[in-house]
């Protein structure tokens, strides 16, 4: 089924669901055309405070309603997201410039994350029995209770999936949410939010604001009991420092300069196809996409030729159907950044193996996916995150050299190993310093595994989303223990004297029987 761009009237109608009472607006530009899409209202700091207060008030009843109610509502939201998928695909393409297929990745991931949160929350967060300090004498339980208000700050590049992977588990664990959406992606988020509200999530429980990060983003962090941020490492540091002033925790998914290692036992044509998708999906505007490829010399010539051919054959376009492989960069700033990295590399001696040209015939921000060789440390694209469809290929003598080069970065978000042997690939993967490593895939194997944690090492972030870890970050654990009365714990010196011997015997016995 073919879609169509979201029109101005629909966007303006959806924008009414923002918490925004100021008279300020900004013009949102549609990437496929470079023309104004609609005028987006801007929130004020006071609007953030109103949204936060409303979400806190709604949160109390939402938590009291219990796991079964939240499960039912979120599963209904799951179904509505599927029912409304074509409209959601239209919105994602209109705002981000993606292809239809890569927009569908977002819907798929959002639905999966919602289902996982709905079905897992009770199991993960149910009260637990723990062993008391003295078995039988003390009985211990751990309870999990929501933190209260979760602040979620989301970027423009994957507006649906990166929002829902934080918001669905926050709601499932009984919290309220105030979200700062990037101006470029508000329509997609509000369309998804409408599905949750129609499913039974109280409208006040999930407030959405928009505006400058320095004002509105900071206000969201200040208002929340816990903050989730996805974006640049530089901004992530600001979020962490601001939250620390209140001793509030954060989860941060930040930048990456993600490596792919191609071992010499691959089928070069298949590996090239896998590499091209891992590097150029969403025009490379994905925190977990590949920007560095290290290929063993035994297969380097065949792989590089196949990779260049595959890259050159990718079909660019702005169609609202499944006929294109690569879409547009999302903004003028993105287009200028990627172009600058290409120009800098070429000026300093890099070789363009494929792509590298702007395509104004298709749209103002279209740029051919670019494959470079002979990239050196003097070039911006060698160390800096490009966040666009630009990748450098390096030939290495061994897998050990590839791992060493892959780890030679301040980032550690995602990585990939392509090999004809799963056992060999797993051995190589074990040495890579990254929060996620994919075997014979660029990023989707780990990104789509919503039962497993996702996050970065080093300067790529803190905390984890997805899996049980993604639910547990939104709750506080409380320990409740009681003395059973089977034996009176010592209170006086004389009582301690009588019980020292039995307590020493207990400690030795517990060790002997391997009891924790």
C-alpha cells in the first residue's frame, strides 16, 4: 500500500495535544522538499511544570489501578499502533525523510517494545522473597514501586521507537511521563501517543512539550524523578550533571562511532549487502549504524568491490512506498555536516569508492551514500561521529588488529562482526568494547531484541533500555523484613554472649552448604 505525506492541517491538528500555551511557533521543514511543513507551537518552562504536575496527579491512580489494568491498556495500544501503521509510516517519512521500509522498522520496534513492557512488568516487578540475614529468624521481602515522574527527551532520527522503548516500560511500571519531543518529530510522537490515549492511558499521564533544549529540556530534567535522554554525548553530559544536582538517576544513549569487522571467511557479496544496510539505513542517521569497516586483507579486494557496487546500486528517493532503499538526510544541518566530512576527507587524500555526490534532482537534502578508502587520523570522519551515510573501509592484517582498531575510540555503543563461522565471530565479538555486538547483521539483531538490554560503554552512555533492566530503572526497590519470633535476636551483652557460639556455627554451616 502506498502512502502520502502528512498534510499541514493534520499536523496542526495533532499539535494541539502539545502542552504549549505560548504564542511562539517554529516552522518545521519537510526533508523531502525542503519547504515548510507546518508551524509548531513552542512550550514554555511554565508549560513543562503544568505537564509535570498533571502527570504526577494522574500517576497515583495509574499505579493504584494495578498491573492487570496497565497490561490490558498497553496491549490495546499495541493493537492500535498496528491498526494505524500506515498513518504512522506516513508521519515518520514526512518528518525524517526515511524510506517506507525503514519507517516500518520503527513501527515494528515500537509495537514490540509495548508488548514486551505490557507482558513483562508484573513478572519483573512483582514483590520478591529474599533470604533473611538469619534464616527462619528473619523473613525478608523486596518491593518495587514507581519512581513517579519520568522525563523523556527524544531525538528526531527515530522518533517512534526511541520514544516508545522508554515510555512503554515507564508506563508499565506505574509511572507518569513528561516528554520533550524534538521539533522535527512531534507529529509522529503525537500520533503514537493518541493510540495510547485511545487505548486507555490517561491523557494527563503522558504530557508532551516542545522547544529549545536549553530551556525545555532542562525543565523536563528538573521536573522529573528520573530522566531518559537519547542524543549527543555533549548534551548527555549536561543532562547527567543537571540530574545529579537532585541526586536523580538517568539513562543516556549517546553517540557512537560504530565499527564493523569483516573476517576473511565471509561470502563477500552477502557481506557487502549486510554492510550496506548496517551503514546506510536511515541515511546513516542512527546512533547504532556503522561508520568504520575493518576488513581482513584475505577478502578485502573482493569485499570492497562488492561493497562499492552494492552502495552504488542503492536506489534513492522520496516515494511513500517500498520502491526505495535510501531516503533523504533529515535537515539542512545534517546535509551540511555530512557534506563537510566528505569534502574534508577528499581534500586530505581519501578515495571515494562509491557515492559522495549531492542529489538535488531528488530533493535538497539528498546525498549519495558514500564509501571512502585511505581515511587517516587527520580527517574529521575518522574520529568524529558523522551521523550520516558515510563509511570508511580499512584493510587489516588480522582479526586481532581489527579488534584493537575497533576499540580505539572514546565510544562504545554498537559493533558488528561478519563471518562465515558463528563460533569465530562470537570469539571476536567478545573482545569488542561495545554495549551491543551483532553477528552477521549491522544493528537490527540487538536493536530488535527487546528482551535484552541496550546501551553504551565509555562515552556512549549510561544505563540500559529494553529487557528487565529497562523496567527496573523506573522503580525504587524497598526492603521490608520482619523478625519471625522463632528466636529472639540479642539485645543485651548477656544475650549476645549466649548466642555468639550458635551464630558462628550458623555462618560456617551456611558456607559449607553453599547458602548465600
